[in-house]
C-alpha cells in the first residue's frame, strides 16, 4: 500500500462524513464539498492501486529474468565437458 492509497482512503472517508453532515443539516455547500472530496479520494485510491500494480509487475518481471539467467547458467555448466567444468 502506498501513500496515494492511504491519502485517497482518508479523503474518501472524510468526504463521505462531510457529505452526510451536509445532508443531515440541509447545507448544500457542505454536502457538495463532501461529495467532491469523496470523489477525489476515490481517484487517489485508484492511482495508488495502479502504481502498486505497476510495481508488482516490474518486480515479477525482474524475478523472472533472474530465474531465467540462473537456469541458463546451470544449463551451460551442465553442457561443459567434465575437464572444462573444473576450470
């Protein structure tokens, strides 16, 4: 979880609370401000999720490349004649 997801969730909760206060008090400005903050929070959360997905994909690719490199090295060593293997 990154900072965008945390900030987004905070804005979502605060916006929802503000919107409900506006509804309960009949204050349209507070209700609208809460709705805007809630939407902003949802957008921040979505950006944070996207960043996490990109980071995870990058990590998976790097791990896959490392595994492939190690497997190739082992294959080359196995293909060497016994006397060259000891060098």
